[in-house]
C-alpha cells in the first residue's frame, strides 16, 4: 500500500477530482450481510462507502469474505478497511470515531423460558445459541452455557422443541425460517435484548490513519444532516439506526 501522508490535506478537503491523475484505491474487506453488503452491490454499508469515498477521486475494491478472513487481511495490512465491527472484535486496528449504527439483537425463547423472561439477565446459566463469530456472550454480563453454530434453522428447531433455552439472532431471519421448522413455531421472539455499536475499521498504519481521518470527517456530516438515518432506513425496516424497533 502506498503511503498517502503527503496527500492528507488534499484528501481531507476533497479537492477537485482533477487534482489526481488516477483514483486513490481503497481496498475493503467485509462479510456478506443482507441489507448491508448485498451481492448486487447495494446495501447500507456500501452506500456509506460510496458517499464518503466517491468516484472518480476514489476507487473502491471490495472483497466479500468470511469474517475470520476479513480480520486476517486487516491484521496483515492487506486491506485498508473492514466493515461492521463491534468494539473489541480486533486489537491493533483503528476504529471509526463514531459508530455507523447500533446493532439490535433479538432472542427466540423456548416456551418454558418465555414464561420466566424478565430481561437479559434471565439467561443466567441457561443454554443459549448463536451463529458462528457473533460473540454475543461478550455483551451479556451473566454466565451462560453459550455455544455458536453455523446452522440457524437447526438452532431454531432446538429452541422450538425446548432443548435449549434461547437463540440470539435477528427477528427477520428467524421469522423467514419459521415455515421450515420441524413443527409449528412455539418459540417467542423478544426484540432488542442487546444493543451494540457497529464501526468501520482501518488498518493500523499511515494509510489507515489518513483513511480514518477522512471517513470520520464526512461521517459526522452525514450524521448531523440526518442523511445517514435516511440511508439506513432504505434497507432496514425493522429498527432505526439506533437499534430501536420501528412502529408496525
């Protein structure tokens, strides 16, 4: 990666595209997230990238990979940016000054568990499942018998049959799979049991410092103008950018 410190002033001020003979390449790695990084190039995260790093000044090269591979590329400084990180997902990287959204996580409860639900602390010493690499246990203070798996439908069948107490995921995904359950849905969904800020991250080198400075400046503009909220609402219908459920 080229060092761009000599271009920092021009980049920060978004000088005319004519100031650059060729676009500045930004290498980005992200996992596929429906509504955020869609296969057709649409999605909230992609819209944020394109707004803050517009062509022809910038050239975005995006790789869609498993999250473990995204972290590997950032660690070894083979990309400039990663999308959709919780605080603490990685050490020795640069987090955007402000989150791009607040992630709102829902829970499917077994029929028995639903009767005794009094909030997130009700999961104390219960059997709780989530998808691989979600690390939701990092956001819950009580001890749990927490496991991660790659098969959401299998997990939902287990909570539906009362074999586990809870599955942490997202209501739309869980409802989409409900018609594939082994028997009619018995589990109950509680919304917004976890809220966690989500950031874009940057390689911890001179290039990353420049990228982060530019991103932080223009993300603040999108936030203050309300444009970031409107961009989010295009793709996410269930909750707002702050993780609050929208009215029916």
